[in-house]
């Protein structure tokens, strides 16, 4: 057995040490800890290891509150206090953005903290015969789970009901449960084989919407969620931010930026069910949203009606193929892409048309850094606000404000910008 001292955490939260001139990643080890390790994989340039015995432990170490933590692949940071997780995430954002995009660390704000448990409004579960749960880390082995501390209590109730149901119905394969923010509406969508009448009877009056192999058994084809004073529908397939506790804080930052920048004509790219565009619409003249998922666009259109909004329109399609709408009239482009970030065509178009402001909402700091690196040819990065949308995991969301260097209204922009930055502190 070998002993190492952990220098820091890598971007996945693992401890980094050096042994025999090779970098080593130690699962669940924290900075400054000394531990006896066992090497589980040895590659040419690095080694993977796990702790066998902890010799000295970090002040950030805590007892995991989850009985499934040693096996489950869902959370990586449950052995770290929440304040330690926030320190790690602030450091991770700063390291990635300064190293890969040369961002001035002064523009990076401290992360907005969440409630670390019971924040998730959606869960996807695997079912094998009479067992339900998550897959073990990096495998397809099922671990039976009867509670998960990340989940809203209503999701856990439905999960436990499903556990009852599958005792006598062994052919279901998967389940997705979603709960509406503030509305408490619940959607259960199961796949596999079962007796649909039994399923219907069992969940009648227990969930709001029931889907079986993507077909409605009862309820509307969506549930609703409330964000500020607006109501949004969420369907089986459409995206909705998963952290009920932080949705408003995330969008509040975007709304404040739009207001302070005095944006008038806004593009909301990767708009999902229209949340950001509809929420900023009272403060601007016009918004156009673009989204690839047909069902999400249909929801966005209904959300517009439901919230009595008239200055927003939606286009169904790929952002990269819809960029003819990015004209000189647009002063603010909001992008909220998936983890893969922006494609090169979209970056190129932004650099050509140079809208005054780009607000980039990112769920992956690495692809964010890649894109900022390119966008900085024409833009200054003036503000980065990380938001902890995913406590207990290594993931972190950020909102970035970019201002065009050569925009006609740059003076106006700079003047507004100071107020904006003040507001977001
Ligand atoms: C991170 S979500 C953001 C959704 C929305 N802004 C929100 O806050 O609810 C990213 C969205 O981009 C959509 N999407 C992914 N690739 C796309 C593309 N190439 N063109 C348009 N939309 C895309 C996804 O369907 C998803 O709804």
C-alpha cells in the first residue's frame, strides 16, 4: 500500500496527488488529506486510486448522509461539507476560466448557494423486476433505492408507491417522475410492459399526469410549474431547470442583466419551453426564442398565451441553422446551450454581427471557456456569476455577460454595465 497527500481537487471533485512522477486521481479524497491508497487503474500518464485508510482528514470532510453513497453514481461530493463544495466550485470556475480563456479573476463573482438537499424536481429511475433505483457508478448494475436526499419529498413518495406497484408487476423498465414548482403537480412516465388498467387504478388520485410508454393514461400531457408570477408547462420530453430552489435566482440574474443593459430586441437561443424569453419580456420590446425540440416549442407558445404575453415569438429549429434572425437590430443575445456549448457556426455568426451584449448561461465550464476564448476577439467578459444548480455533484452553472468591444453604444453600455455589476454582487 502507498501513502499520498492530496494537493487539490480535479474538476470532477477527485483528489489529485503525485506518485512516482505520475499524476494520480484519488476517488473521494480532499485537499490536504494524507491517505493510504490502492491503485485501481494504471495508465501511461496517470493512475486512478481509492482510499484504503485515511491518515489525516480535511476539515471539509463530513460523514455522508446517504446510505447509498458508497455505490451510487449520482453524487460525487457527499463526503465534503457544503461550504467545502462551494469553495471547490468557486476554485474550479476560476481555474478553468483563467487557464483556458484568460478571464480576469476580478470579474468572477462568488457562487450563489442552494439548499443542498431535496432540491431536484425530476428523477429518472431504472426498474428490474421488483427492484427500482439508480445504476451504480460507471455500470449498469442496479442499486435499489427507497429515498434519495437530492429529491423533492413528493418525488420520493411517488417512487415509494412505484416500489409497491412493481412488487406484483415485474415488466416495467424505467420511470421518470417530475414535480411542478409551487403547483405540486406530479407527472409519472413509465416504460416497459404492464397491465395498463392496474397501472391506471393504482396511480389514480396519486399523480396528476400518468404516461405509459409515452402515451397519456390520465391527466393533461403536461404539468405546470410556477416561476415568479408566470406559469410554465413541462412535458415528458421538454427541458426544465432541475433545481426548484435555485430556478428563480438563476433567472433573476439574467433578468437584472437585461434590465440594467436596457436591452430592447432580444434573442433567446436554446430557449426550451420559453422560460428565459418570457421572463425577460416585460422589460424589453421584443424577444425571439429558438429551440430544436418540437414539443418544447409547442409548450413555449402555450406558455406565452397562458402568461398573456404578446412581444415574444418562437422558432422551431437548430440554432445554427436559424441565425439569419441575428440582425443588427438585436442588441442582446441570450444563449443557454446544452453541455456541448455553442457550435462554431453560432460563434462565428456572433463575431460577424456583433450584437452589443451576449448573456451566456452555461452548465459546463469547459465548453464555456472554449467558447469565451473565441468570443473574446470581439467581446469583453465583464461578469461571471456561478450558480450552484447541482449541489453534491461536481456540476456548476454560470452566467456570463459579454459586451461587444466595437459596439456603437459601447459608452452607453459601459455606463449601464457598472450598475449591472453592482446589482449582481
Ligand atoms: C440547457 S437547456 C435550456 C432551456 C431553457 N433556456 C431553460 O432555461 O429552460 C438547452 C436547450 O437547448 C435545446 N437544444 C439543444 N441543441 C439545440 C440546437 N442545436 N438548436 C436549438 N436548440 C437546441 C435543448 O432541447 C434544450 O431545450
